[in-house]
């Protein structure tokens, strides 16, 4: 397949997701930091086939589990904050699976200490992305993901940047640097947020008055073992 055909195919998937999935609910949109299901749907269509084993080491409200089951993939979701019984309690820095046993990993990690996911002190969302420690801990997760993935199989990692108190931290690019120590790059997608709370008159006014950009995207980093 030529490169331009690949691009067309990916555009088609991103443009028409809602017509192709959605028979059941996915995750819980009341969960802090829930991942939009169409992102995972697109990834599973492109990088997996039926019966493949999909892992989400930080699966939160279980969006990956629901989308994977709907697409007839095998799936295991882990988290430290357990809100439903089909999610297994586990710290993503040590995943209880054999080397080279997984077909695809999706992960939407904390991207700083901006959201309180739980009181668990092991939660990486307790560490600010302004510290090296934050990226050291995420790199430990990356090393585990690399270990469990089969050769040539893909990892997709969703992450946002941080701009608080007039200080910008390029969290996505800093994570990218850690990931490329272990994985080969496949793609880097900018996922825009729709219906975002910052897309309101109040925020437009604040942005003009205090001279900042309205941020409305996350990085979707896709790499392979
Ligand atoms: C952005 S949320 C994931 C949202 C999820 N994809 C969904 O759709 O509901 C990030 C998750 O990472 C989890 N987490 C943070 N540190 C972790 C760790 N060390 N091991 C496992 N999970 C962790 C948090 O509990 C939180 O649920």
C-alpha cells in the first residue's frame, strides 16, 4: 500500500468513527480524564485484528475494555483506582504478563498532578510534570510495555501538555524523548478536543485579556517495538 493510501485510510477512520461504533457505552464520561472512545476505536481498527490481545495499563473507567470487547479483541485493563470489577488492580510499572505476549497497548496516562484520580500514593498523577521524576516513572511504564509487547507490535500513548501559572511544560515531547529510547516511531497525531470547557465566551475573553492560547489538543504518540 502506498503512503498516501495509508494517510487516506487513517483520515477516513478519524472522520467517520461515530457511524461505525457505539452499540454499547464505553467507559464512564464522569470519570476524571476519561478517554474519548473514538480514539481507541480508531487505533484498534488500524493496529489490531479480531482475537488480538489488547492491554491498557492505566484503564481508569474501562473505555479500552469496552471498545476492545465490542470489536472482539481480547483485553485486560489495569489501574490503581478500581471502579468496576473487570479492572485488575496493578501498578503499571510492573505488569503481570509474560515477555512478548501482547498485540497492542493503549495508555492514556496522567500528564501531571493536575487531576486527583485517587488517594493511592503510587498514582503517577501525584507527581508534577515539571519534575524529572515524572518522566522517570513514565519511562518505567514504557519499559514494561516494551517487555510485554510482541516484536513489531504497537503502543499508542495519549498525553497532553501543561500550561499553568504562565509556565509551559511540553509534556508530550518530553515523553516522546523517553519513548524513542525504547521504541521505533510510527506516527504522531494531534487529537483535538471537541465540546471542551475552554471553548466558551468566558475563556475566550480571559485568553484575550491575559494573552494566552486556548489549548485544545493532546498528543497521540504511536510507536512500535
Ligand atoms: C487519564 S486516566 C485514564 C482514563 C481511562 N483511559 C478512561 O477512559 O477512563 C489515567 C489513569 O492512570 C491511573 N494511574 C496513575 N498511576 C498509575 C500507576 N502507577 N499504575 C496504574 N494506573 C495508574 C489513574 O488511576 C487513572 O485512572
